[in-house]
């Protein structure tokens, strides 16, 4: 593998890692960066480039597991095995609430996966998603509760979990942003920005892992030994930068809210329309 191909993998991993959990759309940024500049599909040949972009999300998923490992131990009931004291059941997020939040996007994702892969992964559709997602984020900040009913993720209700799950369906449109949709939905349903962000990251692990593994199984026949270093480098790059991004974002979200990210998305769209399209 040539040096330039390694750099492509590092850059795509960086873009994925830094943007996956910020409400700016990692998929959208990767489509824009790759389609307009890197063009990794020319290197990957017969292997679907969109699948590579999904596969390196596994690096970002691993970063979430590292940051929230105590939470996942609690959710999966592994406290006794690891000799960890569990939080009282009435005061902690339950696995069933996470499942309720996952069901809507999971169903829609399975039903429309082929349509999304074939028709929605383009620069033009991403720009639309970036703008629509930004509008939702501004609305969420505008109508956020002054005294949220769920100040932490352990205080959310099943109704809030389901509502966030329904709003997450918008993120199936590339560019809309999973975290942008779910954090906005959580805020509109009475969560604090931090509680909505924590719930978003926790939900992201099973839904992103499921999408990545399904993509791997579907395209397993396209794997080539020569391409493996490209995937491994992208995975490691995404993990490192996602770890940095998550910790930084969680410290900021309650202070800066969503509007600055919405403004960034709109400015990005304008720059692309003016200078590149």
C-alpha cells in the first residue's frame, strides 16, 4: 500500500472520529471529503466505499465503550461478575429504555437500507441533511426547558426514550446527524443537553455496531488482503480521534448547547455551494 493511501485512511478516520459524536454528521463530512477530494473508491476498486465508511465507525464505537464502560457494565448486569456496586434500580438508566430508543430507527433502517445506500449517499443529499438538521438543532435550543425534567441520563422516562428513538429516524438521511437528531429530540422532550448527549452515545453503540456488522456480512466477498491495511489504519485513526472528541464534547455541551454546531453546518453548506458546486 502506498503512503498516500495510508494518509487517506488516516484522514477518513480523523473525520469520522472527530465528527461522529458531534452534531455535525460524520457520514456527511466523509462523503463530502471523500467525494470531493480523497476519492478512496478509486483505490478500493470493487469494494464498496460506503461500506468502508461504515466499517471504520467501529473505531468510534470502541471509543464510546471505553468512555462509558462503567455504564455498559451496569446496563448489562455485569456488576456482580466484576465486583462492582450497582446503582439502585430506580435511579439508573435501564437496558429496556435503551432498547425502546433503538427500535424505531432499527426498523426503518432495515426497511430502507438499500434505498438509502443507492440514492442518498451523495454530496447534494448531504447538504440538504446538514441544513435540515441545523434547523432542528436551533429549534431545540430555542424551546429547551429552563428546568429539564431529566437532568441526568438516569432520570429519563420511557416516553422520552421512545420520542428520541422516533426523532433518530431522521438521521437515516445522510448529513442529518444521528447525534444532532437525538440530542435535539432529547432536549425538546425535557432532557438537559448533557443527559441527551449521554443517552445518544449509549444508544449509538448497538445501532452503529449492528449496521457495521451487517455491512461486513453483506460485503464479505469483496474483501481483499491488499485493502486490509487501509481498513485497519482507518479504524485506529477513528478510535483515537473519537476518544478525544467525545471527552471534549461532553465537557462543553451543557455550556455551548447546539446552536454553534448548527451555525457551523450552515456555513459549511454555503462554502461548498459557493466554491465547489
